[in-house]
């Protein structure tokens, strides 16, 4: 499969590396052009390109950029892309913490619906509800007990199956998260967000989400805990277990 990855930070870089190791034809790009991505591309043995090059001819395009960057991508970016290219959005909206406020999302529009409107293309929401450390370190073989799950929201069955296959082959159980309009169920600080659940608990968490509740948790209890956890610049490994514990405590699921 030909995969273009735009954004080579923690999430984009990890997925580019993992998919390349699985034999996919991966190209990586960032906002500063092909030269800026060359060192990383050489390190993991993939192609360095610019954003247009990452899209042209790709079967799958992963957008792993800061959330507001979707609105700054070139207007013609997908003009030479295949009509059925599968676009995956991994970003999350953190207004007042990292991102400027976006009125439509603050009024209730699901984050990836907004991204889709900026691009003028249908997209899929995935990889936004798993911590970088979990994605990088905690994958397990298919069928192994306790394998972590990653939900996928989107409207096209063929594209969703492609995304779910890419999730499965790097060590995680894909879970159908419903339509793109339902992708709010996996946004930050919903019950399914970054809790290291298996597939059954992830499905339960998606159903348990209450619209409008997560932003209040995000802006209050979660942010205070996040600043405390990272106050001394720890490694992800050092605080991972406590991050998961905090997220689960903010949205207790109870018994299944």
C-alpha cells in the first residue's frame, strides 16, 4: 500500500516507521518541505517529499499535524489525489491550552467533521485516542489477550476496512467507531480517550460517551492533572501508568 504521512512528530513518525516495517511504500513530509523531512526519512528507510508528493498517488494519507493546521494546507493539495484516497485524521482539539478557539467546534461540531470541511474531502478519525507511548510500545500480536484497541470513525465501508487493517497489522485491535458524525465519542476526555482499553471495553466506552461532557472535563480536571504530571519534564514511560489512571478516573465505566 502506498501511504503518505504529513507530519513526522511523535504520532506521524511512529506510524510511518511501523508501516514501513510492514512493507508499505511510505513517504513522509512536513510543512517545511522535502529537505526538512530527509533526515528522518533516511533514518527509517522511506521517501522524503513535500505535502503534494505525499498525497499524489497515495492509497492512504495520514494527517498527523497540530489540529488547526488542516485549515492552512494548500487549497489544491488533493487535486491530484485519487478520488477514493483514504485520509486519516489523528489530531485533537485543545482550545486555550494549545489551539485557538474554533467557533463551530465549540458549538458542538465534531472535530473531524470540521477537518473534513477544511479539506473538502471525506476523512476517517483514528489514532487520536491512544497515547504516543502506547502506540509505540504496547502493540501485541493478533489474538493475544489484553490487546489494546483503537476506534475508527468514518462513513465509507471500504476505507474504514483499510484503516482497520493498518491498525491490526501494527499490533492493535480496530474497533468500528461509527460514522464521522459520531467521532465525538472518541474525542479528548471521552470515556474511550487514551485509557488503554481492549476491544470490548473500547466499545463500551464509545457507547458510554455523553455529548458535551468531555470539554468540561478537558478544560478543568484533566488540564490540572496534565500540568502536574509533566511539571518536571518526565519521560513518557515514567508517567504513562498515571496518565492512564487519571483518564480512567475522570470517566469511570463501572462494571461491564
